[in-house]
């Protein structure tokens, strides 16, 4: 994976020079931080098995660990051990054996992590259809604990994406069996993991507070407390960091906010273009005009993607391809849809819509989706469509997408590491109706290729399968690609350095602070 990473270090000053006094936890010399929650109010579900919202997932790596994780600073193709100190894979790609670290403790006195907790974590997802990753967990044939520190997982079929796309993703976060039984359905509000921070509370003001796990098996956290607070507006978030009200924020899609941050003394800014995070237009399977591929192609030709670069300079990379050749599983040797209003009008006439049709365009009330929706609206109107805008709060937009309660929508979808994650989330029909189906749009044309890509163990042959899949997707065009996302992270004293996660996750265990 090729990433564009620009590191802009403006000036890093000490607390005294900045006139700041970062909050210090009472009775502890370590600082307490305020971090912007990415990028909406919390949904309040802190059980990985029931995960629904990106804002909640942003907190998960602080609370939980996985057997293996994507190595920070990589594209997800490199894995590193976490709760498993080592692992082996059978030659047929079906059996995975993990040796656990000894002495790892769960939060709040719930005891040592053992193989029984790992088996429980995956079995509850395999056996309960209400779990968010129930469908994905059906690939597991059996899971067992030969002894207290050994876990063996056998798959029904080989799956080359199992380690990077399942165990290192959300379903791989390990929970305490004892705590899950004690709290029952309330576990989502009382999560217990082994991570660097323990859940403290969700406040009425929609802030999530976590406190240091001083028994953390990697190292004692250098920060005593982290408060995740939502700030919907990008400019407000940037100003809050500059003023010292926050110490870490993520922002995106707002050139003015990024300008403020890069010009502010004492602020470190990183910009990263993530070619596995796609912004696109999706259509409900219930919206009749868009069931005709000629209409979808017409609407793609109608979009002048260069306007995206002009409106969001340096923050979006325009694309008319679902997956670029810059990442594994992508290609540019596919059908393309360069800007052509003439081709758009001709295809609409051919499909029986010479005068266009009415469409309601839903978008999330955050940047840059609002900017992208405005560009799409103007370009579609120019070829004869009557476009009504439908701004929707992000959590509500997720729920509406899952229930196909829209006609067309601008969507941001990020699935790093293995291409199976992204392709399956949008195009695999068996995800339909599951709690994790918020990105699925009713397309069934590449199910066989998705399965073939999982079963093939040779990377070069997998690439060939995914190129065939992408050619099919680009011909049928069930979604209309718009751009790849750029994320901007910024921090100030007392934070000196930190690493972004593979999908721009917040990895609290990588934070370094001033001594």
C-alpha cells in the first residue's frame, strides 16, 4: 500500500512556554488528556460483539486487546502479537494455533486472561445472530482450548483474510467471560477488557472517560485519564486544540481547519491519505431508477471530480475507481467514467429518463460529506435530475442505511488491511440483514469472486481474482466512487508523539508525553 504522509512539525513547546497547564489527575503526576471523539456523539455500545458505530469503535483499542493486531505505522499487511505471544497456521490455511501471554489481567479485578475467555469471545459471536459479527464468525468450524494458555481455531474453509481481516479487526477484541456473564446485556455499558485503559463512565454530555490500567501487560500508561469528547464542527475542534482545551484531535475534510492547525505554534500535524477509505454514492435497493446500470453509469459520468480537489485541496483524492492500484486488490485496468455530461444525458435518455427524475440525497452532517453532497447535487441537476438534499446526523444515517431508508446517499467507508474486508462489507450478499450491514447496498454480482479471494492462499493469484472482481464492479457500478479520504491528526503538549492506527484509529498505547 502506498500512502501519502506529510508530517508538519510547527513547533513543540513546553507547558510553561505555552502558558498551558494540562490537567493532572489528583494525586498522580501523569497528565489527563482530552481527545476529540471521531467524529460524532457516542452510540454508547462498548461491547465489540455488538459494535455498530465508528464513534464507539474509536474507543475500543484503549479498552481491549486482540490476539494479533495491525502493526501501527503499516498498511495492515504486517501483524504483531498482542495477547498471543506466538501463533502458527497449518499448511492448508484452515487451522490457527495461538499461545497466550501468561499473567495478563482483566480490568476491575476480573482475573487473569485465559484461553477460556478467548473461546468465549468467539463462540458468543458464532452462536448469537444478534451479534454484529455473527455472519463473519460462521467461517469458524470449531474453537477449543487444549490448555489454559493455548487456543486452536479451525475454519470451515481456508481464508487468507482471517488473520488481518477478522482477528485483527473488531471481532478480534477479547472480552472477559466472567464480566460478560455478570453484566449480561449491560456489558455494553460496563465493558471489561485487558487494554491500557479501563472504562470509567459515559457522561450525560456524551463524553467517554477511561482511566489508566496500571497493570497493563505492555507498560504502565504515561497518561492517567483520557476523556473522549465529541465536537461535530471541524473549525471548533481545531480551535479547541489550539486553545489547549484538547490535547489530541482528528479532523478531516475541512481545509480551513487544517490551515488553522498548521499555522498554530506548539501544534504537531500529520496528514495521511488512506487509499482503503473510500467516499462514494450508494443507492438503496428499493430506489427504482438506480436499479438500471445505465442510470448509475450516467450519474457517474455526470460528476466533475476535479471540483472535489478544488473544494477540498489536499484533503481528498478524486477517483472514479472503487479500489486503486496503490493497494493490494486494486487496479486501474478497468472501466472508467471521466466527466462527460453528454454521455450522462445520452445514457439517461437510453434508460427512459430523458427529463431526469427526482432523487433525495442523504448525507451525514459533517465535513466533507456535506461538501461532496453539494458537488453531486449540482452536477446531477446539470444533467436534468431534481435533487433534494437530506442532511442527517451520522449515527442516525448509519441506522437509515442499514434499513435502506434512503434513495441515494454519500457514504464514507474505510476497511484497511486485506481487500476482503472492504469488498465484503459493500458487495457480499450474505451480510444482508446482519447488524454489520450498514455499508451493503443489495448487489449480488461478485459473491463467487469474494469467496474465491478468501480461499486462495497465494497472494499473486488473489490479486488476479480481485482484479476480476473489480472489473465486474466497475462495469456494473453498484456504487459511484468519488474520492479517497485524507485524515489529519493533530496534538499538542503534553503529547510529544503518537502513532496513527492503520485505519486512523486512536492508539492510546503509542502516546508519548513530556517528562
